[in-house]
């Protein structure tokens, strides 16, 4: 069974289309920043346990405090639990080991952007099994990786750019 999250934008009903998936996040400040990105873009946030912190962690709440009640957030006990509850999800895995540039992909209407834990990224087995859907964000070859919350923002805004920032405003009045 597939569930869609419906939300109201400018008097129109829309289905959530962008889904951010965090695989075992470890740093509360990153998850707080990502929750803010999810809230301001209308993306859903999926968190796969175990986490390296408690949801009540003051650093997590401080980073996204005034947006926490605006989140569409779901927790999963494991990656298999996530897959069972989202059987038709089109997953794109972000990894420094990927060969495809994130900007060279045409994202589907309902997309799931999967990011690994801060210390080691996604499990090697998961990357190997899904290599054709592993995307990278270009960077200098001598450095390890981007910050997780920055990577999520880059990916989400690329999907939004391709959609001409549909439902988002360009100016604050």
C-alpha cells in the first residue's frame, strides 16, 4: 500500500514529491539543519535508525527548533523497514563513490534522496547493489566528502531547480 502526503500550497492541493532519507544519522546539528531544509521546501524527512543522538537532543532542536512542528517526518527501525514501507520508492543514493553527477539526472515526480551517516556514508554493500543509482556531488579529489546537511541542500535544490521551483516563492513581502 502506498501513502501520499497531501499539503496545501497557494490554494492548490499537492502531493509531496521530494523525500529526504537519512541512513543512521550521527550528528544532531546536521539533522536539525536538514529538518529546516525539509520544512522550507515541503520535503518529507525519513530517518532510519539507529541514530547517534536522541530526538530530544538540544542541539537537534536548536538547529531546527522553529521548524520542527512543520516537518513531515517518519522514523524507521532499519533500512529493510524503510523499504517494506516504501516499496515503490525511486531511490537515488548519494555517495562519494558514485560516478554519476547529481546534476546529470532527471529526477522523477516522487523521488527519494538517500544519504549515509556522517562518519562513513552509505554501507558499501548498499552502494554496490545500487551502483547505477549512486550519485556524487563533484569536489576536489584530495578531500573526503561534503558536510551532510550541505549535500542534502544541494540535492534538494537541484530537484527543485529542475521543477522550476514550483510552489516556492522567490521573494518575501
